[in-house]
């Protein structure tokens, strides 16, 4: 059920951006504002209510689910007047998933960055919801996106086939689930890095797309020549969307969708992770271990990291430089940054290495 007020998140535009959060019952509210989910939700409204937050949905727990979770003795409700509200059952859960509706992608993405690292709150991802009654107007809001350094990202319903051409690559993405439509600066930075790697002759047989979202980055790598892409996305609800996008681009046989980093896999030629800084730090070791090395242990593949603001660059660069053996090249688009770690001949696209 909706735990707090809503500013009517289901807009006439037919698309809502949703930030999914896993929030524990004892979550610590930032700025010393207390603890607990109720206080956290009130803090969300106070902090983000003027920044695009349109609704917060805490979910429902019916009688059967409450009994299964041990919250009540029996799913039978003998007297409706005595049965606790669904909301109270949700409140008793040790952890709950909050769906936070936003009016646009950028607002949801900013919120994801700001909430990363809050004790007791895990950012699960950003996705979209399309409402059938408004599908026509929703589709009209998405046009082909020209991405400098890469090519074009088209909505999946446009005619044509994915390809690499004289004027860049063309891919097709369904913007209905999972972060990554090609519009956001971090996605564009990563797409340009993938195209730059492939264009300079970088080996691209095996690619790891960590925090895959819509699958756009792994799909772009496959279209650029990758023969095996591991698309890792913790949110299993968008797995079918990733597969659907891979099918639309004709490379479904080269994309493996999974919820966790592959265990004991062969090294990857290119590792791409477009996700918030704290998650990158949490997975720095496994991500660095996933890239191909040369016989002396030096870096032979490439690592592309984004989802970063300027203030994130130094700590991410320092953490990964120690693991990868050299500093990154930083590319910029708007307020967002992308770090590329590779051999000196492959990483430099006209930018200055990060100190």
C-alpha cells in the first residue's frame, strides 16, 4: 500500500521513473533525524519533495504473507475490525522495498546518488513504468538519441537493425524497464568509452556489464563485436527486459543475464559499471579481478566506471588505481564523470589522466 502521501505520480505523459530502495526497519535517517522507516520516509519527502519525488509506495503484506513471515499466528481473519492494517504488517517487516516515483529520469538518478551509503538503505536501481492508457503519448516522448562518440540509440519500436556503420553504431532499446535509455550523461559516457575501445582495436571478445539496468551497455558492446556479454543486474524484475532488448538487437545468443558476478569465469576484455560510487567501492575487488591481465599481471583489458559526480572521482580513482596498477583517464559530460582504466595506448581519448 502507499505508506505516505502521493503527488499523483502517474502523470499524463504515461511514464514514471521509479527508484527502488531496500530499507531496513532500523534505517538511520541522515542528518541525525532519527531512525526507522517511518522517519526515513518523512525525511525523503522533506528532502526530495521539491526535487521531483511524486510518491512513495511501501508495498503490501496480506494476511497470508504476514502469517508466512511469522507476523501473525494465522492468515484467517475472524473479525475484520480487529485485524491490523496491511500497513502495520509492512511496518513489522525487518526489511521492505520502497518504490519512489519521480517525474523524470534525472531526478531519480540524483536521488539514487544521494541515497547511496545511507546505513540501512540499499539502492536497487532505477526503472520506468509505462501506463497502457497513455502508451501512444509515452512513445512520442522517446525519440532517437544521438550519442557523441558512439552513434544513435533508437527506441525499440523504430524500424531498422542494430549495426556498426560509417557514422557510428545504432542500437535499439525499450525504455520501459531498467536504467539506461541513452539519454543520461553517464550512459552516454560509457557508450562512447565502449565505442572508443572497440574503435582503437581493443580486444572485446568477453565483456562484463555490471549494474546492467536495461542492458544498453552490454548490448552496445555486443553490437560492437563482443561474442560473450555477462549482464549482471541485481533487480531480477528487469531481466526479461534485458533479454528483450538483446533480442531486438539480434544478439540474444551473446548475452547472459545474471543476478551476481559470475564465479570462476574467464577474465573479461572489458568491464563496464555504470552505478553509484559506493556500490563501485563495495565491489572494487571483484570488478578488478574480472578484467584480463597480461602474463606479468599488468592490465591487458579495460575497465570503464561511471555514475560518478566530480566529488566521487578521487576516491574511486584511488581505490581502483591500487587494484589495476595505473591511473584512469577521466571523461566529462555535464556534471557527470567516467573513469577508463586501460593501457596508455588504449585509454587516452584526448582527456587528461586523473592524478
